[in-house]
C-alpha cells in the first residue's frame, strides 16, 4: 500500500498513521519531502480493512494498493525519479554520467594511467574490479584488498568516484570502506544474502541484470535491497544470454525504456559486456543515450591486448576519448529531452 499524507501534515499525524499501519501487521517505509510525506506499507494483513481505516485517519490524503510485486522501486510508490549523488555527480538527474575503467585492477601504473585518461575524457566514476568472479577457477581472480587500495589511490589522484564489485556479504564492510558505489554483478543478482546485507549498507548500489533474468526478476532483486533499508540503487542492463553468438551477450536495449516506465530508479547501460567487442561499444553507447539511459559503464584499458581480463571488449584510452566527443551532441539532446519532460510534469 501507499499512503500519501496531506501537504504539511503534522508529525503527530504522520506518527499516528505509521502506528496504525503497524497495528495491521505491516512494515513502514516512508519518503519525506519538503511539503509531503509518502508512506509505504508492506507485509501480510487485511489490506481492505487497513485502507479503509487509513482513509479515515486525520492527515491522510489518499491510501491505495500497489499492484506491482516490487513495491518500493515501482513508480506507483514514487513518481519522482530517484537521484543519487556520488562525489559531486548526480545519477538519475540532469547529468548523463559515464563510469569507465578496466575490468580488473592489475597494478598501480595501469589503474592510475586509466583513471587519469578517463577523467580527462569526461568520466565521473572510475570502474575497476578488485574481486573478480571468473568462469574458470584458473583465471585471474583480482587483487582483492590490494586492488581496493589502488582504487582509493586513483580516486585521490583524480577525484573520480569509485565503483567496484562486491561478491560476498562477508566483504561488504571492507568494500564499503573504499568504494563510493558497490556493484552487484550479473552472477550475484539473486544472491539474496548479499542483497540483504547491502540493504543495511548506505553506499549506492549498481545492480546488474542477471544473464538469464527477466526485468521483473531484476526489479525484485532491487526490492530486496530497498526493503532492507537502502533505496540508493542503480539498475544496469548488461546484455542477456540468448541463442545469438555474434556478440558476447544480447543487449536488451528496450529494457532501458521498459525500466523507465516501471521504476523511478536510474538505469545504466553496459555496452562492453553487452557486446564483448570493442568495435561495437561506441554505437551501443550512442543508442543508450538515445533511448534514455541515465549513464554508461564502459571498460577501458591502456593496453587491451595485455589485459588480464576482458581485453577484447575494452576500449583504448584514445578511443574512449573520441567516443566521449561523439556522444556530446546526443547528450545535448538528452538533456533537452529531460528538461522538456520535467517541465511537462511540473
């Protein structure tokens, strides 16, 4: 259920509504704006009786049932877009944010060179894996804590925010100490113990869609994180597994538009994993801007042929710089579209 309080409802009225919701056996989640408070209620109880009671409670403007199975991440719960501020950048707002960097942190020179290069080209966030889930147990698994320390060093040198993958609930506190954004990879999208732990962490989360997951399943995973206390989530389309073999994955570009209809959460597109080919990344990046994504996460490496992972899909620094220049007219139109949409709903 979603309960919208009257503008400038008193604290006593809000507290009374929350108390009444709990009396019916529901949990309370609230969003407090400058003029209005919206309260979400989830759980198992007598919905009809609860709604009727709340509609008669002082301070309540409307009380309605949320039909979507994902309650707090749906647009029924929150019509305004979620904006996530990270180190000066606002993801989900009026700025198209690009995250870029290597698949894996390999050594200090590699990550510092990459950080300086992507920052100069206009990226706002440095990506880099310290913990790497690999298909083969014999492949490079990442530098772990040393990789996190190198990412922190790159942040200090460039001012870029850091996004890096978290693989286990046992590592949440350690990774949160170094990262500005915690990435949940495709293989962990339904690692519910990890999602619950991230719900208790206040760091923003970049949640990647699973390789064979539906959009509903992606949103339900986001709901896990939100229901456990952390609403700062970005969704990432990174390609899904189909029968097609021409690319590493099949980019479900329509997922961006569908998610923008269903949820208030920001949507990021990963053209690197979606294609697996560096030659296709710039074209898909342009498509991401055109269809309304809030940003990109792109793999970039100073020397892709020597990369310890995902070299075939990593852009050279020079190509990344030129891609960012090519995106400028698309991003200009993107910003105009956002401003027009905001004016229409004002």
